[in-house]
C-alpha cells in the first residue's frame, strides 16, 4: 500500500468493487430478503461515494464540480449541504457529532482538515509536507495514516489538547485506521502479509489481532469490543470478526463468492456481497445469527455503512454512483398475546370486538371455538362430529361452513340465544361465508360454477348475486356492498355488487391476477400480481381511484382492513405487517421468523392470525397483537442545571422522560429541527439564554423552554454619601452598593462591622469598606478619608447647648406671614391606598402605607430601588421633603445665605434657601445650616409647626394639656405639644417623647403624609382627633 494521494481508498471502495475486482460469482444461496424501505439519497448525475454516518447526517465525497468535494445530507431535514468549496480534491470524510474531517489536497499533498458544523469554520489539522490521509474521528480524537517517515504510520491528533501523537513506530506500513473510544485498529504489513493490529490509548499497549498467514485487509472497522475486516484465508474475500471481550475470532460471511467492505454497529455487521453475480448489501445479526439480504437490484450496491437501524451504500443502478439508504420496518408498538395453547391445530381466526372465533381440530374433526377477551374464557361453539370450518363473526352471530350433510352448508350460531341455525340446505356446496349485519354472503357451486349468494336473516330470503357462467370466489361484504374474485376474463379480477343500486362493477381490469379482496367502508383492498410479485392495492369507491399501497420487491398478500389500518402477510408467509392509510407508515407486527402466519384478521386495535411457531407440537395456534394507543404526549426535558446566577461556568446536560431528540440554541432564538442537536454537555461560561425542546419518535414536540444563566464574576462597587472630604460638622455616612451585597466597614481595617445603619463620623477618620455580593464576589477594600473641623460656636436659644437656632412659631421671630399653597400636583393627586411602594425594602414595613403615599405624591425618592426606611434622615433631606409639596411664591424677602451654603448639596441648596426666606428654618447661631446633620424629633416638631403655619394652619391654640414624662426643650415645647394635639406626632408608650432622638425616613414619610393630608382637607384644628394609629415617631 502507498501513502500517495489517497483517492486510492475511493478506488478500492467504489471503482475497484465494480470494475477491477469483479469476482467469479459463487453459487446462489437461499437468503431471507430483509423487509423495509429503500430510499434514494442523492440524485445528482455525478458520482457520490466514501460514505460516513453520524446521527441523522451522512457525509460523502462528490465530484459534481469537477473535483471531489465534501457534501452532507441531513436525514432530519432532507437537505443536502456542500461542506467544502476549495477547487482541489477533498475526499474520504468521517464525522462525529458536529465535526467532519477529511483529507485535502489544496497544499499539493494530502492534509487533514476539519469542518465544524456548529460554527461553520474550517480548520487545518495537519500541515506536514508529506501525506496524511484516510482520517477517522471519535470524540476529540482524529486518527489518520501518515507517510512522513518514509512508510505509512498511524498518527493521532487530540482536539482537546491540540497535540499530535505518533501511534505506530514500526518501519513497515500501517494503513486505514479506525477508532472507537480508546481503541485504534488498522491494517499492518510488518509480517510480510496484511494483519489487523490494535492500540489501546488507555494502557499504551499494541496488540496483534490476526495471525493467519493470508491477508486480512481493510477497511477495518471497530465498534465497542468488536473488530471486523476482509479476510482472504479461504481463497476469496470473506468477512471475519474478532471479539475482544471473548478473545475469539468469528467468521461472519464465508462462501465461494467475494465479500468486501464490512462495517459494524452494535450487533449488526453489513458488507458488500457478490454471491448473486452482482454486488448486493447483506447484513448479519450477531444476536440472532440470522443473515439478511438488504438489496436485490440487478445493478451493483457496495461500500455500505450502518448506524442504528439505517444502512447506506453506493449504488450504480442509475449509470453513476448514487447514495441509497435502507430503513427497516418500524416495529409496531403494542403487545403480542398467545390465545390458544391446545396441542391440536387452531386456525382461520376471525374477530369482532372482544370475541375471536376459529376452527379447532382438538376433537379429531373441525369444530368452531370462541375466545372471549373480556373474560379470558374459551368456549366450544359447535359439537357435531362433522367438520365446521371458515368461521366469520358479526356481533352475536357466528357463521361457518359445515359438512355434516355430506356437502358444505352454511350454518349460524347465535350467541345471544345459544341456538344453531342451518342457513343453506342446497345439496351442492356453499362455503367461505362472510357476514355483515343481517346479511350473509358465500360462494355456491349449485350452478356448475361458483357463484356468489346472499342470505338475509331479517327476511329469511336467499338471493343469487352473480349469474356469470365463470367462477366467482371468496366474497366479502360491508354494508350494502359485496366484493369477490372473478375469473370471467381469463384471469382473476375484483368485482363489486351494490345491493342498494343492484349494479355490478368491475374493480380491476389488469391482465395479471388479483386475489383476496376485502372491503371496509368505501375502500377495497386486495393482493395484486401485476408487478411480478404480490403487492397490496386499494380502490376507493367514493373517488373511483386505484392506488398501489405496498409494492416492495417481496410478496405482500391476504390483506384485511379496518378503518385506516390494513394488516397483511409479507415475504411468502414470514411476517404480519400493518399499513396505516393516515400516516403512510408500514409497521412490522410479528418478528418471529418461525411464525409463518396465515389468515390474518383485524378489528379495532387487535390483529389476529394463525401462527406456526410451535416447533414442539408442529401445530398452529391463534395469536393476537394489540396495538398500543397512539402516543400524543410530548417528551419532558430536564436540564441538569436550572437557570440562575453563578460565580463560575456551568455544564448543562439534558435528560428526557422517553427517547427523544433535544434541539437547543444559546443565542436567544427559538430552536428548530434544523438547528443544533444536543449530543454532549453544554458549557455555559458567559451570561446566556439557553432555549430547548425535544421531539420523540412519534413526532410529539415539547414546548420551547428557556433557562437564563448569569455568570457573575464582578464584585460590587461601594459608594459613600456624603463623599469623603473635609467638613465643619459631624457627618452621617450612608454606604450603598450597586447590587445586593453585604457591606463591611472598619476604622482600623482589622475589626470589621456589618453595615446596617448610617455610620456617624464626629472626628477625622479613615473609613475602610468592602462588599460581598450574593455570588460571593468580594470587592477590594476602599479607604474613605473624612476630615471633621467642628466649630466651637454654641447653639442659639433654649434648653440645650446643642439645640438648634430655630424658634417656635410663638416666638418673636415669626415665619413668613404670606400663606403658601400646595402645588397643583400635590393638591390633585389621588393617593391609591391599595398600591404599594416600588421600593423592595418597604413592602413589609410598618409604614408601608405612608411610604407608598409620599412616593405617589412625589415627596420622597429612593436609591437603587430601595427606600432605606429605617435610616436616619438629614436636615437637608427633611426640609426638601416638605418643600417638594409647596408652590413657592414670588418676591420673597432677601434673608441672606447660610455661611455653610457651599456645603449644602446641590439638590437641596435652592429649596433650603427658599425655606430660609419663608422663615421655615433659621439655622444655628453661627449662621450655619449643617445640612448633613441628622434631624431630631424636637427640630422636626418646630419645623413642622412653622410649615403648617405658613400653609394656613395655625396651631398656637393647640398647646393644650399634653404632657410627657421627659423634659422638652423650651424652644420646642409648644410645637411638640401642638403637633401632638393635632395628631401629627405622638409620644412613646412609656410616656416619653425623646426630643433628642433622630427621626428616620419612614417616620418622616408619616409626618409628611399626615401634614399634607391636614393641609389638603383644611380641617378645623381644634376638632382634630388626637388618637392616630401609627407607631411612635
């Protein structure tokens, strides 16, 4: 063998099989011809060859463009795709999953290339200037023969690692490698002849498989623990197999003819066989030891491949090389049951509903018996010592032919009454009855030839149906129509008589023979010999059209029909089959080759027949096959990983609750049957929407489902407000993250505290912070530097050295006397009490109603979809909340600015200035406002009292008799008592007011909502109800 441009394999696989190696045919042998469907895959007038199979995809080389290209045919979609377009030769493809490998001559020598079906990309695997050819692939491993060392060696390329490995180092030649899992097999000439060798990647051991001094050649093929090859030890080419597990060599096809090009999948081996004078495809089943001829066309069929139950080959019947494929019959889904077990013969069954009737010879003569499926009981119907045969049944009536009178008569047994009635008593023969309703038909020879007669049970009258002097046989009846075989034209034709019109119609006029007619509804079916073998044909009475239904090269005979299902016998009595008129699908009912079934009958979803598989008694029994109900349930698909957020890539596999094909996409589009087929785990290493669905063998498709996978490897970002910097007052710092996270802070970067509330900073410090999100991503530690230069100036009036410089509305400093009104938006907005807040952290808060209200009114906003209800509010935030509701008048007095105005946040600066001009806030003695300082309950009460005053609500008369157990600041006492009386604020259950305690954002929402409601309703202050059902604030 040589490693030069390896079209050599194509010659050895194709042309040499048909031209060069034309063998001397061996003697013809009687072989079972497999039943199934043969389809043509390619029809281009060029040549296609060198086949490879994976799943629903066949790849091959094709010379339609002047040189060999690689093409692919998808059995699932019926589409052909050109894979390579380079003007040089690409040949000898192999496929595994979504990867196609082939030898390519674009660089002047043979290199190995690979095409990825998922990505649509082509990759050069080898680039050595010598020849690498005849590749094979399994998983991520590609093997090939390579002549870089002056002889052919076996090399392997691992796609997972990108490494190439020399497998063989012997100086002889090694050729045509095959790979399965970790085992590589090849042809080797180191011993002066061709032997089969194997290398195990797992152990690193090389093993000689064959030792016979003759030649064992390729292409060698391996599947699991079995290796097959072509063997010349018998003087001709035969097929042999080696079983690695059993450590034994087995001859598969040995005869005087030639067998070439073997291929194996699971327990089935196929090859090209010349025993019939041309090349045919044969198959051997290791389980049953049965050999089947797959093709019998007079042209040549060669180079077969097999995958699952499909066999494909190269075929020259059209004058060029095309690809054909054999699909075995679909095994019917259902249950086979043996009905009779008596050692005598039981035969000629008929069925209606739950009742099966048959003739039985257990008593030394023919009797009629019945088996009731509903009760499981067998009943003897006739007891006369003569012969009763050919039973038929309709409802409670069983009819049969009976020879008790010395000739054949028709008798009837009524199951409802238990009585037997003689129907005919003519001294000639009446036989083969059929029954429908009250009408019994039969053939009758009283006129010297066979005619069709009918007996009407309802009228007791007998009618002659046919009067032609030729013979009419085997009548069948449905409703008012009777069909039969008729020989008046010198052959057998099918005729019909319509009782409703008294018209006789010739159904078939072909010069060949037509037999065994049966009728159901408007459809007549029969066996037809016009094509040289018996086929099944059908005539539709309603349309007047004749249709060939099953025209396989085998014999199909004795059809019966019920609704859209036709049962019949195929292959000279070997098997029972069924054809579905609705789907056009042919299914195999019996599989036992020893059954030799006869006399098939069908009713509902049950098929019965006479069966001869009993090799102990060598007698016939009655068998039944119950068809399973059609599968209309789509498969369920389960991913191994449910969508979610993850810190690392995820590997997703699919499982289904029944055998099914899963299709999927990762780009967000809906998957289709022409898309990606799931065949191996899917790695999700970036944020991905995985969509998928499954289709079972019945064509049921599940709904498209989607899983969203977020691969989160980004740490949270932590921010502080107010920002790090220099301040003249103590600061309350709020820490937030850009995603849900736990925030930690520390003043020494060693002792860490979980952040749950604002951090108070009263002196110069470095605040260290970091965050950990839900995925465990941890941010780097950040250092926030705060410099606090607190002024030593004391506060203004009353009650405390730290009390604010505001005064009560009753003081000499009155606020702006012009009444300020609410904005139109605030006045007109109707708050929906049923609508909750949009803030995720407020939906279960005690102040949820008021938070939702101030959100609807536009008074307060949140941060990153959160409200932070329990966070203390600053003076700036509180004032802005109140100012958001006011329609600011023009021409306000110029009161100057606070000295720390430049430290007031931009979002609050203008509104705090207007509040100063209105007299709503005064500030501290040093004329500072201290915007970032949190506000106390006392300060809130003073500002709220002034707020109500400038909006027209004078609270001065409401100072009343309210008292608290703790001391109230003088500058805030009147405001606190007035607001308490008005129901705007309240004390704690222990009688304290706690004026120095900070107020939270939730409490601000409550007082703002109460105040706005009071203003909008213009209530009379002295009639306000004091009791309010809100928490202490």
